[in-house]
C-alpha cells in the first residue's frame, strides 16, 4: 500500500456497523430485549436469588445519569456564552424577538404545568420507589429567589448545579463579552476573536462528550426497563403511558396557541402555515434536532409560507438558538410528574422556580437530540427532586423528544410569522 493510501485510509474508513444504526432503532431493540429479560427474571415476582443481578441491571442508567449531571452545568454555561457571542440580533427587531421568545416559552411552561396539575399522570398506576424522598416545602418568596440568584463565588454554581446562579453568571459574562465585541468591531479591532474561538471550541467539546453519553442511552434504557419489569411487572408503565398522553396533549395545546397567534398576529393563514411547514416539522420529528431542521425551516418560510427573508432569518436562524418551547414544557411537566410519582407536592413557590429554571435550561438545550435530558437534571435539582428518577423518563424520552422538537420548530416559525406583520410581502412590494 502506498504512502498516500496509508495517509488517507483512516479518514475514509467506514464507521462501525453499530454506529450506523439509528439511535431510535437501538432504543427500540433495547426495549424489546429489556422486556424479555424482565419477564424471564420474574415479571413482578422475582426469585430472591436473582436480586443482586436485577439490581445490577440499573448500573448503566445510574452511570448515564451521573454523566448527564456532570455535563449539565458546563453545557448551559458555554451554550449561553456561545449564543450571545455569535448571534447577530438587530436592535428594534431584536427586542421584539426577545419578547416573543420569552412569551412563547412562558406560555409553553404554563400549559405544561396546567395539564400536569389537572391530569396528574404520576398518580396513574403504582410506581414503587426504593427510597422515601421528602421535598422541603417552600413558600413563594421572590426576595429569597433574588438573594439566592447571586452566587457566593463565580465557580460555585458549577459545583452545586445551581441553575439560576449559573444563568446569572452566564448572562452577565455573555452580555459583557458581546458588548466588548461590538465596541472592538466599531474600532476596527479583533481582540475578541481568541475568546470567541475558545468559547466555540469548548461548546463543541461539551457537545461531543454529550454525544458519547447519548450513545450509551440504549444500555441505560435496557437496564432500567429490565429491572422495572423484573421487580414490578408492567404496572409502572401505566403511569408512563399517562405521562405520554399528558405531554402530547400539552404539546397539542401549545400548537393551538401558535396557530392562534399566527391567525391574529400575522397575515399568514394557519392552514397555509401548517402545510408550508410540513417539511420542517417532519425533519424535526425524524432527526430530533431543530438544528438539523434549521435550513429547511428557513427555506420553507420563504418559499412555501411566503415570509420575508429577514423575518424568516430572525425566527428560524436566530430564534432557534433561544426558542425551545417544547423542551421547556416537557421539563416542567417532568418535574411535576416525578413529584407526583414519589408522592410529594410542589408548592406554588417551587412551581415558580420550575418555570424560571425551565426557561433558562431550555436555552441550554443546544439544539441537539436528547440534550433536554441533560438540562432536566438542573430543573430537578432546583426544587430538590431526586435526579435518579429521570431514569424512568429515559424509557420514553426517545419518542417525546421527537414530538417536542417538532413543537420547537413550530415555535420558531410562529415567531417569524409574527415578525413579518399583518401585511403580506406582495402588498409591500406593490
């Protein structure tokens, strides 16, 4: 073999066969195998001699959750810094964009909490918990929340997984760095570039490590499902089924909210909006990534919906970095669902904290598949929920992630339509 062939062969070498299997298919295979193993180990009536083996099945899920907790804070920190440093947001339109994004995300969380409080999916079925976890009751104390938002040390939120303090630090440094960048650009300087490059490299590094962890999710699903079926049979999945129904209902209500906003806030007809965005919705659902759907969203907003390029760019390209309404809705509902599963109650003050942390955590979702699992650990920690119960959600997250990603993209398109105004493009040109 020649030197050229030896040099290029590592680059052209095909990836291993298991890496070419879609993650969704891997998870489905893991589910089938886990159910089979769980039935073989007792299906709710396990042999005491298999107790150690059954308990060890959950080890992969525990390791994945530990890795997710470790990645949560650096992901949000670098994601916020990277977004603020690299996103080009014009003045007046940028302020209106920020208001629309905040409004849509807040409505999504409120819809999710409303559905979860009404349907209470965590009470449907019996999920046995191995430990009793008490959540400290908190009253609605805005001053207490404000005082807790200021960290004692810059790096302390990274250690404590305090999402509110982390967001304060990220926003503070991000806004300052963005201001310095603008000043230097105006002066013809580029001293900001090395810092921007470092932040970009760190962001890419965290995302790549996260992808390693996500690749292990099928093993976590196999372990937790096999253990659950072996120990408790299929009773716990009644509760998870109710949770899926509740989340889908909440996402449908959020979609109705979007269509209402489009109907009364823009010139676009809701049916044209749905038909024109169908390619973007299907891409988001099939890839579980709003980033993968971004170029298609940008294109269909112009060619099929008929929006101006500037409006399409603000919603589909800029807004997509901040707008993760479906993710925020899902994380808020997950927190309430797990609190119901373990028989605890989140007070009004704690649900307010869930709203705040879900808003900021959704910004750090990084537009990549399953990243919501990472930021969910911070939402749970903020109200004292045990993060080990996220393992229950891993079994259904692969499906709900696709659904909420489609809603994320619909939210981006809604923002673009609202920014485009109530007069179609052809009227302006006339």
